[in-house]
């Protein structure tokens, strides 16, 4: 059990992280994982937790929060009839397989490699998020056959390596294949459930050396961080939605893209140190 001098700053910082992730999710329509993973990593490091598997803990805890937020989002979108269940059912098996392979990969990869992967992919997400053209197209309908068989597990695999849900990769992918943005966002929330549930189950059965790990762990998931972030996002996501309707979203998206790229480059720097 950590002493109060360590526990109180940890709880306070996690509450701030959850609040920020909720506002960003509501304002810009992206999942919190792209924010949560680096935030968890920097907070735990700043508090003196230096476990060799710290990045794995951050990935697993982020994905645990995504179970709750993605299910809530999926149900909300489904009430509005926006979810394309045909696409979701067709892509779910491959995404789940990729997610499971991602969990296995995180256990076999050194932390420096995972930090580097997050850094590189984070820069790519930021560039597309800030400067991508909604009119870009790779095709008129979602890939089928061999295309789907390759793309779906890759989507699940890369998402687990970054600790994110379906939005960061799923929405751009569906947009590139001519899916309306509201349908892409809604269906990608289902991708998030398919990514997070099997991966978190896997992470709960994995555990590293006890030295340097944050308190309140089950497997690779930090239960306190999970609970506090979920509670805060439920409160602050509607605030972000209100901000989105009162401000021009385009400059906000670009500011956020720059922020994500800066965070990703910092993760990449740590990987190379």
C-alpha cells in the first residue's frame, strides 16, 4: 500500500487525465486512448514507478477504459440507427484475432520498441487527423475477401499496440472507403468493443515483476486508474460535446493534431534514449 504522500498526487493526476480525455472525446469525436496512454506513462514515471513493463500497464489500463466508453458510445449510436451492423459483424472476427495477437506481442516486445511504435503511429494519426482530406478515397466500398482478411487483424493488432479503440484507425479507414462520417464514427465504436474486450481479458491474466509497479494492479490493468478515468469521462464528455457545438471544429482538430504529434514525438524520443 503506497503512503498518502504518493497516493493523493496519483489520484489527483488521474482525475485530471480522465477529465481531459473526456472533454477531448466529446469535442473532437476521438477515443481517449490516444491521450490516456502517454498521460498514464508520464504520470506513473513522475511518481517514481519505473517497472520494466510500465508501458504495457498503460496500454492495458487504457484499453480497459475503452470497454466502458465504447459500449456506451455504441449503444447511443445504435439508438440513432447509425451503426452499420453488417460491417461490424464482418470485421469483428479479424479485429478480435488481431487484438489477441497484439496482447501477445506486447509481452514479447521491449518497452523501448512499444514506445517507438506508439510514437511513429501517433505522428501518423496526428497528421491524418489534422491535415487529412475528407474527400480522399481508396475505394467505393469497404474491402472484402483478402482485403478484409488482411486489414481487419492489422487494425486490431495496431490498436492494441497503441492502447486505443476503434476510432483512430477505424474512422479514417471507413472514410477512405466512402462510408459517411456519422456511420464511420458509430461503427468504429463497435470496433472499439471488439478490440478492448479480448485484449483486456488477456492483460488481466498477465503480470510482470512486482518491483516498480503502481499500486492496485490486477494483471496489467491498474484498477484505480481505470475506475477514476471512466468516472471522469462520463462527467466531462458532455462538456466536450457542448464545446464542439459552440466552436469551429476545424482549428480545434488541428491544434489537437499538433498536440498529439508533440506527445508522440516525445514518446519516440524516450524510446531512442
